[in-house]
């Protein structure tokens, strides 16, 4: 080992590199700080959520807990879809308006995107309530009232989602992630504790009622905080609303988001339909235990998307290639380390939910293979969406989603939660392979955690 390497690995060298990351104003250092902040927030959120879900599982029992999880998954799925892609599009439009010094367009998007998102979610919620009113007799009775509460939750969930995208575009990770990932779960946990103390029935209805209160309160707090900080960044003035342009551009991003969310929750939804609520609860606990791995990917993506857009608009291919490779390395190596650690401690974590939850331990190994495949290509789908290739990105996610559905329908009846885990892992691996191939072919960029950042020739 040379002298330079020894210096870098010495305690003094490590401290110096850490200090450089904290003080350097380069885009990569800023992105590392944003990703690090996002990761810390998600880990804190996971700890809060883990405690709350352990308590809820023990208070409610696996059957009621499984019902609550199934309904909340619908909130997550429809919430991310109902924003019409505007949450992610914010990280494209805000840097673009800023690069062009288009203040009227910037003000219009910040205000208009939130209005459009809430209106779209309200329409979706209204249609959902209409379906429940007309066909409620076909829904299992324990699911009916929680689904009604889920519809009430939806509009303000979507507002939070869009405000997340706005705040990320300014590197305000605290305002982007703090409210939905810290304030909301704390309020949910507090609501359940209060309900338990008041002697309310510990069932899915009580849990969803607490979720509605937590979601609405969080959205209002986040709105107020963002407006205060925007006042110092965006001067007051006229707004130019280009709703048609925004929605046309975000349509393909919407499909990417829709397929991404569908792929994320297909296993849980189909497991609920094809198996028991108890098995859903066990599988959910196993998947949530692996959340630390997914948080790394999420955190890097949160820091990278608007930088991809900025470099693409500026035509700076060299910086784009270098930043892509850096973001892949930031994703893969920490994900690998986290996977090894979590799998080593998986059984004790699952025991916290109850003795029966250890049955989900083998599924953790299978799902982790898919998560590592996704980590190996980093947030490359954000690059495609921010550089005008959102259409082909949507096709890739559509193919992965279709694969997951088909495999779940085939494997779950025979193998239960292991079938769901296998279907998810295969779909994630297919998604990663296709993203790797398309990015090299369309953009001519190297996509791997070991490659140099030099661009490769496009086909």
C-alpha cells in the first residue's frame, strides 16, 4: 500500500475527507450531503415506523394488522399515482425554469402543481368512495370502513408528495422528507397510543383514523414551512400556469411512477388476495426489515434527479457521466453492506413482531437479491426521466410490473410468501438489466459501480 493510500485510510485522512464533504460546495459534495441527510431521515423514520408497527402488530393481532397494512398499501399506491407524475416532474421543471431565469414559470409551477395534484387526488378519492357505495357489499366487511378512511386520507397525502418534489429541487431535504417520514409516523404512533389509553378498539378502523389525522396534519405543517422558505428564494410576482405542458411532459413520468409503485406493492396486494391476512403481515414485516437497503437507493435518488436535469439542460455531458457513476457507487456499496448486516440480524428483528413472524426470514434473502440488482445500476431511471427518455423508462417498468403480476399469480398459490418474494426479485432484476441496456444504448453512458465515468459510444 502506497503512502497516499495509507494517508487516506488513516484517522486523520478520514476526518479530512469527511470535513471536505461537509464544506465543499461542488455539486457532488452537495449531493452527498443531501443523500446523507435523506438516509439519516429515512433510518430515523424506519426506527419510528418499526416501533409503531411492532406495537400495532401486538395490540391489533396479525389479522387486524394485516387488514390495516393492505389498506395503507392502497393509500401509498394511489397516492403516488394520483400526483400525475408532478412530484418527480418538479425535479425537472424547477431546475429548468431556474436555468432559464423564468421566474413567472417557476412561480406558476410551484403553485399550480400542488393545486393540480390535490384536485386529481380528490377526484380519485371521490371515485373510490362512489365504487365503495355502489359495490361495498362485494368488499369484505373488515375492509370497508378502513377503505373509506383511506379515500379521505388521499388528497393531503398527494399534497405532501408534490411538496416533497418541490423541496428536493432546492436541496431542502429536511422539508422534503422530515414531515412525511418523521412527523407523520410520530403522529400516527401518538394517535395509536392515545387510542389504546382511551380504551378504543385496537383494529384497522382505529389505525386508519389515526393515519388520516396524521397525514392531514403533516401536509398542513409542511405547506406552511415550505412557503416560509420559498419566500426567501422566489420573489413575489405573476405566475404563468402551463398545465397542459406540465401534464404532457409528466405523462410518461406518471407512467414510470405508476408502474414503479405498482411493482413495489404488487406482491403485498396479490398476497392478500391469494393468501391469508396473517401471511401478509408476516411478509410485510420481512420486507420492512429490509427497508434500510431500499432507503439507500431512495436517498441517492432524492439527491440526484434535479442534478441530472440540470446537467442535461446545460449540455454538460462530462459532468453528467461523472455524476452518474458517483451516484451508482453511493448506491451499491452501502446497499451491499446494509444487506449483509440486516440478513445477519434478521431473525431477532422479526422476533420483535412475534414468534410467528420468523417464518418470513427466508423471504428476506430472496427479496434482497432483487434490491441489490436495483442498487447495482443506481438511480439511472431518474436520469432517463430527467433527460427526455421517460417513455422508454415507462415501458421498462411496465414490463417489470407485468412480470411481477404474472409470476405472483403463478407462484403465490403454490409457495405463498416465498412465491411473492421470488416474483419480486425476478421483476427487479429484469428492470435493472433493461435500465442498464437502455441507458448505454440511448445515452452512451457507462452504467456500473466499477466503471470509470468516461462516456461509452452510443449505439
